[in-house]
C-alpha cells in the first residue's frame, strides 16, 4: 500500500478548481482534472417500492432519465458530463438489477457520444450493504459476497468509474456522535475505519483492474456528513462536526493508497485534502445540491472541484420539466462560470470569491478553505499511522478554528464551550492506538466485531 509522505500540492494558491496534478481519462473521451470543470449529475427514484412487481416501473424512470441525458446535454452545449448511478439497497442486493440500470445509462452516454461527440463517463456506486446486521460482518458472509457480485456485474455492464460510500467503523461512530464522545469518534475514524478501508479497497481496485474500470474513491458521508446534518439541526455543535470533517479525511485517503485514482465522490467533502495529498481529481457538491440537503458550505465547496454535483434528486416533475433535467441545467450554468473564469485567467479570483463568501460564517466552511486544506494535509502526511494521522488532523482543525476566532469568525458560548471540551479530549488521546483499543473494547465492544477489522 502506498504511503504519502509529501503533498502533491503543497501551497494553497496551487489548489483550485478544474485542474489536478493527476488527471483521469475515462469513459467516452473524458479527461477529469485536465483544465475544465464538468457537471456530475446524480438522481434517484421518487418514493416507490423496489421489488419484482414494480421493477418495470422502476426501470422506466431510468429509461426516461437516459432519454433526458441525451437531449439535455445537447441543448445545454455541455463540454463533458459525468453521470452517477448510486444503487439503492435492493439494486445491490439483486446485482442483476443494478447491472440492468447501469447498461441503460451507459447506452445513453454512448448514444450522446456517437451522435454529437459528448465526452462523458458513468460512475456507478453500489450500496455498502455489509451493515445489514449488527454488529456488521464486513469481511465474509452473504452481504459481502453480494456486494462483490454487484461490483463485478456493474463493471461488466458499462460502468466507467466504480465508487462506494463504505461503512466500516460507522457502527461505533454513530453512537459516539450521539454522546458527543470525541474519543469514541476518533477511535472509529482512526482505528476501525482505516482497517476496513484498506481491506475493502484492495478488493475494489482488483475488480477495477480486471475489468479495465477506473477506481474512483470513497466518501466519509456516513461519518462527516452525518455530523454536518446533525449540527444543522442543532443536535450537535458545529465545532464537533468541523473536527469530524477534518479527521475523516484519513480514512478516505486510504482508497488512494490502495490504488484508486479518482475522481473522489461528490459527497466526500474531504476531497480537497485528497487532491492536495494524492493529486487526484475530485467531485464536490454545494449550493446546487440543496435538493438533497442543506449545508453551510455552499460556495466554498466549489473552490477546488473538478466535477460539480447536485448530490441527488428524485425523478419528479417540476414546472420546467423533470427534476434531474432542471438540476443538470443548474450544474451546467455553474460549470460555465468555472470554465469561463479559467479561460479568462480569472480562476484564482473566482476561487477566492467562492471561499470568502462562506468562511467567516461557519467553522465548517472555514475548514474547507484552500489554506485549511493544506494545513490539514500537511498534518496528515507528517504522521506515520492512520490513527496518529486522524488525531493530527483533528488537532489541526481545532487550531484553525481558534486562530479564526481572533478574526471575523464568531461562535456562540455553547460552541466555545464545546471547542474547549474537544481540544481537551484530543490532547488526552493516547499515543498508542493499542491502549485506546483496549479501552474502547470496554466501552463500544458490543457494537463492533473485532474479526471485521482484523483485530483477532
């Protein structure tokens, strides 16, 4: 497994949208990270049971979207497009269903390429169904075998990029978040999750290599985005979500250590750190993903993207037309601005505007700035193990927030109290992860199976 001990982009001014040190060429003539930003359209079903009796109707939704892609991409004069198909759980549990939809979407992109030369790629993301039982059985059993089959069949049916939002460590992290337990959260992110990531991504990269498919990347969505949404609802302090965001980058980096090349997942807001360390192109989401969730990072998230995504939208009717087509138009116009800024040599100025419009209003936005990204990335590569890297990233996030409090960033008394608690908890983390593991087995041992993490 590769170990990154230097940064691909070592200065904040060097990391921007549209360009990455290691562009990825894939699909129908599309190069990601080679000088332009492209939309990445994601969509899902309206409320409907997915079962044998409704499969014809389910498939009809994706056939309708496929027709729309061919039509709308031409209407919008898209210079390129990525389509992401995130399988819903039944489509992973029945691998032939996911493969069938993959083939439909692949056919649409192929048609658009042949008819009017649209460069494009199809990202397919099976659902990590290994957590169907608790404690999760991650390395064996029916769920794991079915997930493997889903990857294989989607790759055979036309996927150009394979990704996943993996769940290793989430069973502990969820509980730790509920109690505001920083120690437990860092254990999940720094001890459990990296072990699963290394094991899982070794398998995914092997599938990708066998099928000549691009190994995209993972996402800490189930960790950091869960914290962001809970903070947005007032159920967690923002500063805790901020620290979790920084710490989550380490487990996502392991996909690239195992051979993934990007683009990273749109919901992986830790993507800029991946770009700084590994040089890979990244997908991001923000203001144009408000159909899926709200966030305090709507503009700053765009500052370093290579793909710009809507996260996901249901295939429902709006006044203008279908929701996926409406959001493809939103993304298309956003990307025109990115690319015109690049063309007119105004990329750095536009990037600064995107960052400055958000960073003073939320510590979660602050942590995504290019300057914060580089500091967190440096802290990660300076440490030698995933556990120490996770603690270092968390500590750096606290330092960044503290320094910003001397400027325009303002936090409530509750947030400041939590910042003190988080800082004290990080300072109290043991140097040796084995010491922490012994402690966490007492606290959270009922939630996780040690054999799922190679701990037996």
